C-alpha cells in the first residue's frame, strides 16, 4: 500500500566492513553488484573501489557485518564514522519493514593525530569521548524502503517527482536525526549509503474485533531543531523551535482501509529556562519576556503551515511557578488567536489530581468539535483519499511527558473509536473498552510510547504510566513514579550536562572548526581553553561557565566531607554520657557539616554537571 516509485538507487541493506590498518572498506553484500566504499583512516577521504584490497600478514583486516552508515563527524584533527552493527525488525510502516537500531559503533579516522600538537590531542580525546554517547542513543529507527520522517498523509501527498528522489532527499529535515552527520556522504554523492534515521518510538499490535483483524501502529518522531535533555532544553529558541517537540502518528489498517491521526507535543513556545541547582524543582525563569509574543507567533505560524488548524492544550497548573508560565503562554498567543488557532487551558492536577484521570472526559467534551471537524486521513481499498486531517492538537505540560502522554492517549483512544465507526467495524455506541484484548493492547501501546519519549528527554520512563498501561493508578505505579522522579533528579543534576554536549555535537548544533596549526590557547587546558580561545565557533564559554565546570567535580568531595562530619558527630554524641567534653566535639563536627551543606545549597548551580557546548547553531 502506498508504494513509493522506484528511486534511482536502492539503499544497501547489508554490508561487510573491512577494517584495514590504513582504511575502512565497506562492501555491499545484499546482492547488489556495486562498488565498495573506501574511507581513509588518515584524512577520511572517500572513494569507490571495484575490488577489495589485498590482505597480507601486515594488512590483516577485521571483518564484520554492518547494516547501514549513520554518518560521519569531523572533530579537531580526526573524523569519525558511525555505523549500525545490530538491528531488529520491529514491524512495518504502511507495508514496509521498519528496523530499530540495537547497536552503533564509532570508527575513528584519526591517524593524523600522530602529528598533531599535544593540545589538539587532548581536546580531540575529550570530543571523541562525547561521541561514545552516540553508541548509547536510544530510540533510533530506519527503513530501507520508505520515508519514516513523513506521516502517511504527507507521504500520500508527495508528488511523483519527489518519490523518484533518494530517501534522504525526500526526508523532512526536522525529523531526520542524522541530518548533520550525513553531510559528508552527501558531498561525496553516495546516495545508496545515505540511510535516513529518526529518533522516537515505534510500536504496533494486531487484535481481533469479531472475525476481523485490526492493525494499530504508533510512531513518534522527535524534532532535532531544539533537541536535548530535560533541564537543558526548555521553552523555545528565538526562531520559535521548541524543546521536546514530538510528532505522534496513530495508524489503523483494517479491511483494506488505512487511517492516520497525528498529534504533536512541545514545550511552551517562548524563551524560558529552569537551571538545575540541586533543588528538586529549580525555579522557572522567563527570559526576554518582551519577546514572547513574537516567538509564539513564529512557532504557531510554522505549525499552521505544516498541519493546518491548531488547538493548543496547556495542561500546567494555574498557580505557583507553573502558573506564571501558563499566564505568559496565554498572553503571548492571545493576539494571534483565530479560527485556525485555539488555545485551551486545562489544569490537569487540579481537575484530575493524582488518581482521577477519568476526568479527562471533561477536556474531551471541550475539544470534540475540533477533532470531528479536522478529522484524520482515511484511504479506501483502492488507496483513494476519502478524508484528510485538516488540523492538529498540540499538547503541553512542563516536560511534555507525563500529563501530556496521558492526555494524548485519551485523544488517541477517542479517535480510534471514531475511525473504527467510520470504517463500519464499530456500532454507533461501541467503544474500545468493550473489547478486552484490543483495550489492553491499546493501553500497552501508549504506555510503551510514553516511556520511550520520556527516556530520550528525561532519562527515565514516564510517570503516571500505570494509568496509561492499566487504566488506573496502582500502589506499585506510585512507588515506581517516586523512584523515577529520584532518577530524574540525579540525571538532571549530575549527568545531563555532558549528555547535552554530546547531543549538540552529534546534531550539528555545535560546529567544530579548528586550524591544524593552532597553538595551545591557555594554561586552563581541555575544552574550556579551546572554547575560550575563540578557535571553535560559534560557541564560546564564559569564565563563569568554566568555573562551573571545574566546581561541579567537587560535589563528591563536599558530600564526603558532610558525611564524615555527620559520622563524627554521631560518634561524639554517643560519648557524651561518659564525658561532657564530647558535646563540644559533636557541636564542632555538626557545625562543619551544616556549614559545608549550606555552602553547597547556596551555590547549587556550580556543583551541577553543566553543558559546555550549549549555544545552538541556529
């Protein structure tokens, strides 16, 4: 169904990687009678070769099978090739096999480092260390046959000429995770090796409805324009691109019909941040509040161009810090509200609390008219368009994870019921709940989807996932939420700065550009020295940021001193009953512990792991 026209060249689906001491050779082994790709390990130059170089006792290659090239990154003195070493078929998208990346491998082309200055070697080592994060990136999916970056409706509307283009040229740049990494291969005109990869989620299931089988697929596409970790990517950038923007498409296939419904989520579209400072909930800070209306206008103009009408559902609290953000959001969109743009605030926590999520029916009553008016894509057995989606629901909370996923799953459930009624499978009043297997599979589908999106942004599975998965809150689910909340706290404060650097490097938000004959810039050393020397562009670290980087390493020492102080305090207190002089020592050690803890608390930001390459290219 919806087969794309044959492009000029098919992508290679299986290749043999030959690792020679001076070059990598990638040989297609999927039956394609094609030339192999040779990549120099000295300067990363590329060329096509007709034969594999001869092996000898000196040139003994390592050989392994790979399933795609993700791309290449150039750092200070060397380049690094990223390939897929393991894959897993997870289902099909409109009839085409979809694969999940199980394992990535970074291959260095850095032999030129042997003649590089010591400072270059040091910085190269730090940058290449960030690339190791690429090998651990979760939620990467690809297809050799179809364009995963486009929804079914956009694929259907793709012109015949566009369908003849290679997949990477058809791709939507917003959702092409390896867009920046493919540039070198594009420059070398290596279309059969150019594999588009998306980050997000992909799950599907089949369930029986009477004698019929329904196939439901849920796919998420993460936008790369403001990609990153939970605390270090909040709000929007000046161009209106928002953090954690995810397009979620729910596809139903049954009796020859194909139906698709798209929703989006994304951070509140103005400039705001929440800088970690060791507190559980750092305060929200609105940056350049006077810019909020312009940024929001650019954001929604872009959404309307891509999706048509927009209904923005804001789920944050009406009071406290969240209330200030909600008020700014409402005021920013007020001047641009129209028939094509609606804004609706729904105080999720006030109305639903922590257990009464069935009260989301109140929200559905308010948006049902929008959903029925703007509909969904519907194709009949002849692949003819019977109906199309004319608008999109945009949902947000603070993280656009937990409350958002519960709400989107409710909307997805209601739309699936509408679709099945339209196809003629459901009667007028029939619901998903009346089919236990379908109901259970649908809940698991959305729960897994929520976990995937949450892990990529916050590092842990979604909170409130027990309701999505089981339809009710459970004691086990509440305890799991507490554990995940602590996990988020730890990752946000002590890990995500480095992870953000790695993301910015992989996605081209930070460009490494350095002269071969650079001089050691300062006695500081490392990335801080290079950044402050203005050799790398466009990111420059302030002296304060360099100070933050060095101080965050002192947190374990401070924590150890506090623990030692408390330990000696307890020992002294136990001896007080034998000698009152120990009371003085217990007060002394307790005072030291409290003083150190107070200094750490008052200067929480400098003890946290912060990004060093955090200024975006755009």
